[in-house]
């Protein structure tokens, strides 16, 4: 009987898992790797608060070795983050011991509208046997809020054959929470090999976590729209691979991407890293600022498309109340491809069956207004959904048209979602490494200062601060050990740049700490310790941070000046902050590095570093206490005015895109405007620097005249035009762009 039960269980599992175990990859692995590469490089806290703070080799050179199932692997931090972003799709988990494997992509769905993960009802005839599959959301799987993924297989057959109707559960070994554990081990393990391995696992886990966040920028993964990626014998009718994912992976991540697509470099530059109070807020928060919320509310997917063409509604499949249609227009197919000759060439395989395709056939596009609540932007999307080229024939025949998505719709999605995938991923990496602190003084009396910044806001620290040190054993290896009696519960107010950071105090309110320096064995580097924090950072419990400090050294104070902001770090470590902070260093050579924040430039050194001038690095020889000033200057902002896609009517000629706008600000304000992209190799730049008198309004149709507001042109089918504004803070600009 037991073997019969097991056989029936296996049969039932095969029938069900033939569909979902192969469902469901998010963006392709090449796309995830590309997003992760640019996100890692955009996350400045990795260098400042990790590599610099711990005195490690630069992030481009430092290697981490991890022993995996296939043997030892060695990668940089970037390499491990990229590997994690790929392996989150390719790793498998045991479904139930000795029966079937299950793939992680089951946990790659999070629907913020209905607060659920994957909720899948198989089509007939399987509903009578296998009713439902649900899985924990990607939000829970990534952040480990519920400590494990929960895959529920609800089936009358399974429940009849297996008492208790089993629900297998899984623990995510590479969650955000696990990354914090690996970080802690990487700071405190005795063996240098173990610490190095733990830090590699930390970066690997952050790659897995970022993959899940990036999937929140794929409409199917936030609108409960599963997609089977492989054709299975006997189940071909269930095959529905994601056309959007394949299109993006082959088009946008390709080195030879078409001219109308954004390059990965543009993904990284067009959306700044985000900042939130909790890791789960990057997916969704109470204000609708999360990435999953943005994607769910602004885009349809193949399985949750509109069902009605009426303006101010959409009636998406699945019961979603957003997005809604705000306009529609019919466009000839030939115009979309740049003219009849180009259309005939591109669609030659279809012309025999559809002879009017490149002459009179049209596609109806439905538009919506995209609301980015994080930035406050409202963007017109003319290509939210479509009636396909065949729908006009259906209407003529008295039948109902069907909404569909084509590559024009996918381009509209990708050009907005991929930059946000980079910005949110970079933001999560910055968030993980935001903890920053310094210690000044000597063992007989020192203070700890909190320099933690989350974006532009300081965050308080509260928890355990402990000293570790490295000593050399009989083999010459460096062993890390705790400093006895050097652990304190401290509370540290948030820093408020440009003032100094928040000085930490004990429960008694005393800011001065002391300990007895270790002598047997003695530190390998006299006076050098590793300060490790574990506790609450801002709103996050369980946060981890580390900093190498030098006690009983010479004091170096760094102050920040100017209208901009930035950070200053030191090598050897000890200085790592914006505003004002101090560090203790041994006599000798020290290097300071100034890194301006986004929107600022470095304006030069002052004080004891004045001889370095405008160089970003200043080299000092410490023989006494010194003070240096780093000046940062606020840059004119690059303001995004408007973006629109227009068809080209006459290939080979410049079709005009008209821009009407108003720029307003104080009299005499200096500003400039510019276009992107180029037109047949001719870069359409805006006018030279112009003087604004109160407010101005100009209408240009060619873009070649000098004026305050520019016109422009393009020659690639449905290519996007971006109008950019450069000017001082407080300048207000609006623009409308019209297609010919």
C-alpha cells in the first residue's frame, strides 16, 4: 500500500510540476547579469563603507574564495553578485526528499495589489485533480521575513493519499537576512580563510536578493502571470513562454542592440539609486513607492491585458484596477517601420498571407500615464497595449478584437523598467552597506561616532559595538580574536551633515569608553582594531557594520565645506564620512580620497591638505594632529523634461519633433537644453548657454535655431526623444512634445 501511495503521489506531483517547475524565470540570465553589473558599480557605499572601511584591496582586485558544490570558486565582489543574480534562476531545491526537485523561480512572484506570491490555478482538465499551487512571495523569499518559502500543493488526490495534506517548506540560504549573517562572520571569524569565504557568500546572497528585486520590474512577476518556459510532451497547450523576457534578453542585453533600444549604460545613468527605511520597502511600502508597486500599477502583461478599449478604464484580466487607458490612436504598419520599403523588407515573410500589411493595415495603440511616485514623475506612455493588426479584420467581421502586446509595447516597458531595476538594485546594495562609524582616542578613553547616511538622511545606531584584533600565530597566519572586555551597548544619534556625526553613549549617558589592550598575543598592528556593530540601524533590526580603527594615534579631522555634499575616506581606514569626522592614525603616510555625491563636484582641499589642490586624493605625512577641509560644489541638475516616441515618416530625412515649453526662474538665470539621441549621425544639441529673462516660450520646428526652448528631430522608427535641462537648483521647466 505504501508503494502505491508513493507512486500515486509521484504521478500527481509530476502532473502538477510539469507546469510550474519550469515556469517562471524572470528576466533572462543575461539581463539579470547586466542589471547587476551596473547596479553594483552605481552603489558607492560598497567602496566607501566596505572596502575602504575594512582596509581591503579595491573592489576591482579583492578576491573572495567560496567552496561550492562544484569546487572552490574565486570571484570579486562584483563577480559574486553577478553569479548570484544568475543562480537564483538556475538553482534547484528538493521538493520532497527522494521525489522531485522544484525550481526557485516559484518564489519569484510578488503581487502588491493582492499581497500574494504565485497563486496558480491549472487549466482544465487538471483542475479536478490538481487544484492550486501557491508559493511565498519574492518579497518574503528575498528578505526572509517569514524565514522560509512556503510552497503549498493543494490537491484532492494528494490530500486523499497523504494524510495531513503536506506542505513542503524551504529555507532560502541566500536571502538578505543570510547576507547579514555572512557579513558578521566575515568580520569576526578567527580564520582569514573563513572570513574571506563568508564575505564571498555575503556578495553571492546579495546577488540572489537583487535578482528577486529585479523581477519586480517585470510585469508578469507582479501581476500573478505565470509563464511556462518549456514545451513538455503531452502538455504543449500549456506552453506560454514570456515573449517580453526573451525579447529583452536578446535585444536589450545584446552588444548589437538596435538603435531604438536603450543601452545598459543608459539604464545605469537615467535612474539614480533609491533609498528606503527597510529592505522590504524596495519591493513595496505603504506609500506605493516600491518597485513592485510601480510595475503593477503602470503596466499590463500578456496574461493581464486590458479587456475594454474605453478611456479611463482597462478592466485588466485578473481584477487589477490599474493601469487605465487615457488615449488611443491607429497607426499604419508601414509608418512604424519607417516607410513601405523598410516594412516590406522587415515583414517579407508575412506579405503573401497579409498583402496589405505594409500599405493600408493599421495597429491601434492604447496609451496611459505612468506615475512614478518615488520621483514624482508623470510620463506619457503611448504604447501601453495594442489592438493587433488583425483586430480591425475581426471588428469588420463582427467579432471582438483582442488586446495584445508587441515589441513596441515591450520597448515602452523596457525603457522605463530596466533603468529602475538598476536604480532599485543599486539602492538595496547601498542600503546594505550604509552603516558607517569611527572611533577616536586611546584604550584608556575613546569615543565612537556614527556617520551612517541612508541616501541624504542620517540614521541612528543602537546595539552592540565590539572590538576585535588580528594577531600572528606561530605559522605566521593572522588570527582574529575578540578584545576581552571591549564590548558595549551604545546608542548613537543620527548624523546631520555638514555637522559632525552622532557621538555614541552608553545607557548611563557616558560617551567615553575604555578597555585594557591585549598583550598576549599582542596585535599584529599596534593600536589597530576592528570595530564591529550589530543591532538596529535606522528602522532595520539585525544590521551589521564594520570599521578598522587606529587608537592611540595622531588625530586627523576632516571637515566638509561648500554647497554640495560628498564623502571622504582614508587609507589606512579610519576616516569615512560626510560632514565632519575624526580618526586616529599612526605616524606616517596617509591618503584621503574625496568622492562627491550625485549632483555635486569636488571643489578642492583646504587646511593641511591644501597642497593637494583639486586632486581627488590628498597624501599626508602625519607627524602631529592635522585638519583638512574638503569642498564640494553643487552641480546644476540635469532635469528630465519629457520623453516621447514618434514614428518616422520619411526615412533618410529629418522628421521634425516639435517641442513647446516654458522655463521659469529668477531673471538672468543661466540654463541650457539638449537633445538625445543623434539623428543619422547628426547630434541635435540644444542652443549654447542662454540667458533667461523671467520666463520664455519658443516654438522651433527644426532645432537649429538659438532659443530658450528647442525643437528637434529623429529618424529611427518610434525612437524616443529626451529633452534635458541644465541649470541651477530651483529652475522650473515643463515641456510638451508633439509627433509629426
